[in-house]
C-alpha cells in the first residue's frame, strides 16, 4: 500500500519530516482475528445493537486512509472515522507525541492548577481563530463543547444584568451532540423523542434544505438566503429581551451535509447583531480544514461570537473539545473578588495532558503538511467525482463543499433509512466505510486523501448504488 503520509522537510519547532518518521506499513496478516469476543455486555452507542450482534463488523487496525477488518479486509475510510481523523489514522507524529506524554505526565487537574502545554495550546488556537475569538475553554467532546457554549451564553447575559435572556434558538435537522443542552437545541427528532421535555425555552429555525430549488447544487446553493428571516419572526414571537443565543452548524453535517445557502449565515449574523443575541457556530465537524480554512466561519466570511470544536482538534486520536469565545465575553466574567471562581463549570479531564499532546501534534501535522490547503484542492476532486453519480439509481440529490459530500437516496416507501442502511452494508462488504444519516450517504475523507483514494471511493460507491434494490 502506498504510504498515506507525505514526508516533509520542515524543521519548524524541531519537527523534522513529520510524514514518514516512524511510519509503520500495515501488515494485514497479523491483523486477522479468528476468535471474536462475546458481544452481549457492550451496549453500543448509536447502533442497531440486535442487528449488529447478529452480523458484526469489526475493525482491528488502521493506517492512513485504511482500516483493516477482523478478517483482514482493507476498508477505505470515507468518513475519517466519524468526521474526525483529519490527518488520517495513526499518524506517526501524533502517535509518538501521545506515547511520550503518557510516560511524562499522565494526568493533572485543571482546577486551580495548570500545565504549560495546555496554555500553549490555547494560544495556538487563539492565533488560528477568527479575529476576536481569543479565549479558549477545553472540554472532552463536541457534546461538552456545545453544553459549555450554551452555559457561557446564559451566564454572560446574567453577568451583564440581562438575566431574563434565557431562551436558546437552534435549527431543525441540527446536531449539537447528546448532552441535554445539545439535544434541546438540536433538531433531529430521533435524538430527542425518548427524553421528555428537555430544556425549557428553546425554539428552532426551519432547516435550509429544499430539493425543489437546491438539488445537485455545487457548493453553496443560490436559493435559500431568505430562510434566515424566520429568525426575525422567532424574535418577534418571544421578544429579543428573552433570547440569549442562536446556535447553528456552519454546515449541518449530521443532518445530511446541508450547505448553507449564499447569504444565509450573513443574514443570521445581521439579525443577531440587531437584537443583541449571541451567535454560536458549531464547528465540531467543520473545524480544522474541512472547508479549506482552519474554520468554516473563515471560509464563509461570517464571524460568530462563540465556536464549538472537537473531532479534528486531535485528529480523533484522543477525545478533546474546545470552545472559542470573544475576549470581551471572557473579560465580563472577570469581576468580583479574585479568589472566587468566575465560571463554575469544567470537567475532570479538561485539558488532559494526553489530549493536549495529541492536539499539538495534530496542529503540527496540519501546518507542516499544508493539509488545510491540500483539503481545499482535493475537495474539488471529491465534488467533481460525486456529482458524476447523478443519474445513478435512487439518487435524488448530491451535495458537496470542501472535503465533505453527501448522496441522498430516495427512501423505500414506509421504511425510512432502509435504503441508506443497505448501501452502508454493501459498501462495507466492498471495502468502503461510509456514514449514513437518514437516507443520505455522507462522506468526509481525511485531508491526506490523494486523487487515487477519491477515485477508489467513488468507484466503489457507484457500484453499490447500481446494486441497490
């Protein structure tokens, strides 16, 4: 197999040749498992447990763009693990950084203590962030980042004497993790329906998808900017004085890779400014190169007040999340006696040293291998290749932006998700890992993908589409 990493000549920070140093070629002969474990104890997340345990799919190894299944099959990873392994799997620089950190400092508490490398990481993120978003709060996941951002928004208004601003506005088809805050502002019904009334005072914008006007758009759809005006109606209904924040994904990936129409995010920003609402962009998926820039907000030219991050922050190697906030928001918390805690929030593993090491290493790789710019160029290839699938059986829409793509399928009557699930299983059996959401096949290849990987991905997907019943 061709090496998935490119050797570099950079000596920045002593990081010579991040590409091939320590690279381990995948030996699939040593990855075959003949005896599988008992499957009953593990309650699997977001999985049809009974179906899986009747017909399990295991992976046991990974390198670069490929997983190896338990029976030795090579699987091209078309979704970067779960939207997160932006530098590919088991990058040697990231692996080495984690190993070295584990032997040096395994844990410290971020409560009333510090570790220099954590502060250095915050500084690096602040330098990458959109202008003004220079305060960084560390979490362990996208779900925690979202709940942290919502708490910051509510508390900030209270700190400024506007404690009546308690309403939060999300969007239909939005995904903001699985915390109670996240599923409350989220707009995917299957993630909400089992859990009662959720948070009070939450309302939702309409989603931006409209196949009649947008099907097979390249990049941002031309139609749909006016959908942002619904926020004015919501403000009029509840009164601006009661609303704390609006949260949207820059691109609604888990809802089907729904790219914002041209002008939509700009209009949301204008309305928030007009009424004093904080604007939160969920960039848990779009952060770290997916759109050709560090953050999608930079690609779209719209700066929110708060950004939530995770996934690509460590290239998926160690769980970690972060929240970027405007400096003046942080400053408004820094009041009262200095010995008092200004924001009573945090996690046992906030700024965990292994996660910090992985994040530093991931940022090294992104920078030294030019992966953000590389993703921008490879994203054009991905978009062109995906759009060529128009006309395949049951394909009703194709969407793409940067290193993100989606192929939406016509549902089986009376059996929502069944056709996409069939496609997922056929893809896996044919050496391709994809993600499904509803009846949409979502794609999110690592930024290290080469033209040959894009060709392999789309060729295998085309064969599967041709085989669907």
